[in-house]
C-alpha cells in the first residue's frame, strides 16, 4: 500500500491485490468466529422451563433474562454477518475499497478500522 506523508495511503489508489487478500482472509475468519459464537450460545437460547419444581421463580426470571440477552446478541451477530458477506461480495466483484455512493477510493485507514464499510468518510458524514 502506498503511503503518503501522513501514513494514510493514497486515497485515490485502488487497493493492491495483497491488501485485498488480507482483508478477505480477515473477513472470512470473522464469519467463522460468528458461526462459532452462535454455536457456543445455542444452549442459552433454548426455551426456559416453567416447572416450578425444578427451579425457583427468581432463577427462572434470571434464565429468561439471559435468554433475551442471547437472542439480542444473536441478532447483532446476524447483522454483522450480513455486513461481512456484503464486503466479501464486493471483493468478489472487484468493488472492494471503492465508495458505493460516489465511486471514489475509501481511505486505507478507514478500511483498516472497519473492512465492512462501503462508503468513504465524505459520503458517510454528508448523509
């Protein structure tokens, strides 16, 4: 990646194949991590038993709260998974690193912070 005097890279330069390959590997690993988290927390999303003989009322309420938090986390992971898949699709289409709104290059530092971003900082802040 070509660096300018501030270390930000040339904002108008297409990301190199090596840089894109690094982001692709990072994104693919993130998908694997998300799937692992879903599997690891599957037990927390199972229905809570209503049998008062097996657990008390407060324990059941705590279990229901944990279940709700697990579902909320799963929803966030699902949203992140969609962003990662969209970024991988942009890589496959040769559009990764280019703003979906204006067509300009996305700054390398912005991609380093969030490789799923589809817009340059100007388009993201100008709404």
